[in-house]
C-alpha cells in the first residue's frame, strides 16, 4: 500500500491511524530538514523509532549511558568485551545481568514515545511508508506498542506543553533547590532524578542532555518541582549568539552603485568647473603680465632717450 505525501495535507496523527487500521508492516520515514524520523511497524503496532539529525543518530547504548542506567566505565568495559568476543552489546548487557530485559524494554518504549512527542509538533515535512521493511531486523529485543495509545498520549502531552513551556520559557534558565522539609512530598522516580541533577550550574538545556528523560518529561518534572516549591529560578545563563552575517541584496547593491555614480558625476563636474576657472584666471593673469612687460619696455626706451622715467601721459602720447 503506497502511503506518502506531506504533513501539510495529512497530519501525523492521520498517517499513523491509517497504518494502524490497515495492520501494515513497514517503516515510516518523515523528513523535515535536517531532521529525519523513522517509525517501524509490525501488523499496525509500533515496533521501534529513532531520530536522525544530519548524520547523528543516538543509539540505545548511548542513551543507556546518558540516562545513567549504565555507568561510563562499565560501558567502556562492555565495549571491550564486545570487541574481543564479537557478541552484540545489548546481549552482553542482558546475559551478564547488567540490566534486565524488562528495563531495556521500558527504555525502548520510552524512546518511542519521545519520538512520537516530537513528531506531533511537526507541522510540515515529507513522509513515505516503505511497506515490508523492518526497523531493527537484528535486534534481540522485540517490542510492540499500540499505535492508538501512543497517539492519545502524544496528543495529551501536546495539550500540556503550552503551560509547561510558558513556565519554563528558556533552556538557559538555571534552577536551584529549596530546602523545605515541611513539604514532605513523595517524588516520582523521574522527578527525584531531575532534582538530584540540579546544582545551580546546569541550565535546563544541560539537564535535558544528561537526564535521559527526553524533552517533554524533563520539562514536565521541572514544572512540577517548581510549582510545588521545591526549586526556583537562580539565574539565566547568557546564550551564545552566532555572529550575524550582513546580507547585501542586489536591490541595495544597485542603489549603492547608483548613488556612487551620482556622487562621481557631481565630483567630476566640480573638478571640471575648478579647472575651467583656473584656466580663466591664468589667461587673465598672463594677459596682464604681457601688458606689464610691454609697458616696461617702453619705459626703458624713454629712459635711454631722456635719462628719466616717463609719466603716464608721456607714455600714452609717445606710444
């Protein structure tokens, strides 16, 4: 069954419902540059999902370390065992009892819901369903999640998001803990984890990276902790802004050329005017010099004849 199009004409909820109602097996790929999401289906149920951003894909193993389920040193040791024995990393984790199958299944399901939450915020993007494809053909753990349940949960979270994002308006915010033993609140496991990570140096974005709970769940935990008075805003980290490049349009470029040409014409006219004026001054001065030189010659002639300087009237009469 050919299913492809864009999210402007058919939203993600409708696409998922169509695959579910037809009990299809395959992989749905949704692209919104530079992000790509893959959602795998088996008989209409969701069997896996992951995000790609450029060439970066977060593996399940990476998430297990980031979320704190497996320590970094322990994971490095597991990788060494993998290189020596060629056993799959997940098999080593399960068979050597570092984590149970149930714990890993719960993590996979959590990651699937996280992908769904993000997809429900996409208003544009292209999608194509590759029928018959398998998202994790070699996976030792198989999960199945009802598509309808995922849709309902994502829709519920999408409704809650405006209230949460209004209270936590920036990823640069840094929270601090408030010691209030009189509250005696019983925290959920995820809320206790987020609270333990707050240290007046980590911003919300930092917590998001290390909590391993995904964006919605991390924000939701912070929102509950703040609304119950267990944390408060300490300050906001200054965000690093990229230097903006000046973009020069052809319109402004043409306007600049026109202005420069006009200015050039004015300057050229001014210089030409000055040059002509200087020529005129020079010509007048030159004529005057010639006239003065001629008067001087007449005076010399008169002096040689009469041994005295002539008067103006005598010059006029004689010459």
